[in-house]
């Protein structure tokens, strides 16, 4: 292989590895910013109105919110592929309609917690909670990643999703709209199932992304070092 071709290949591969390392660093900073923003909200726990869930300017933010209303008599929404302590399961959501003094309030999805799935993947029953007041952490829906699939109606009417996209869920439930943020119910409330306020239950923490970034940058450096060593050997052999 000509020397120039070898270096071209080495530079292309090293650039690719360095790009992957930079992407991992971006993911690390994004997740750390997420954790920092939510930590401040959880420390203060100053409850705002549930209407904040529908505020488009706060669609990617975190707020503690609470208010009165009712759970709508609509099918439950189950988010698939949710692990807890190494066990597969689903996260259960139901539509909550806040009370509104003026115009009709935008309904929002409330996370009630995690439920295990048996070996036959029979979906659990999620009764409508008889609760008139709800409080918890408003946050963006879990990241869909590369998963994209339409909500699937089960035999009992339950809506099973692999990505929690409020617009798609609203269409599946024949609702005009759902708030872009969901409410993770306060674990201290006496309703629902196993839940906490952990924001990264099924994804990598910032430290993992840093570790992967270091590995990619090390591979990029190794490629260039190997190319340099081979170049020096080739020049010596010619002499």
C-alpha cells in the first residue's frame, strides 16, 4: 500500500474514533446537566401548578408540580422494556385531567410506577386510581432513542408503547392532545406501584459515557501511532 494511502486510511479511522469520543462527551455533559437541574428541583420541592406540564417553553425542563383533578376513565399506557433490579417489566401511566378555572386544562400522563412482566408477557392490570390530588416531578418523557413504533392496543384495551411520545399516545387514546411532559408521582403518595425519582433507570450514567469517550480517543491515538510506526519501518527498509 502506498504511504499516502495508508495515512489517508489512518486519518479517516482516527477521525471516526475521535468523533465517537466527542459524541460520548456530549452525552456525558447533557446527562450531567439533566441531573444537576433535577437535583435542584428535588431539593426545593416547591410545587407549581400542573398546567406547567403543557408549557411549551418548559418542554425539556424539570419542575415539581401538584394539583387537584381526576384520573380519566381511559385505558392505561404501558411503557415496555423497563428493567428494575435486573427484572423485565413495564412502567404504568394513566391520563390525569387537572382542574381548571377557565379553559379546559390539558391532560397529562402520570407515571404510577413499575410492574414486573411474567414469562408469558401477560400485561398487568392497572386500575384507575381514585385520587383527587396528585404531586410529583414534571419531566420530559423517557428518551425514545432509536426505537420507533406505533402504540399497540392490547386485548384488554391497554396501550403498549416502546417509546413514550405524548402526541402518538393522545392519538391512540382519541384525545385532542396530551401535555408534552409527564408527571412522575411522588413515591410518598399512597398510590401506584414501585417507583422512585431516579432519572436514569434504563440508560448510562455520565461516568459511563466518560469512560467510553476515553476508550474512543485512545483508539484514535493508537491508530495514528501504528501508522507512524509502520511509516518509520517502511522508510528504514528502503534505506
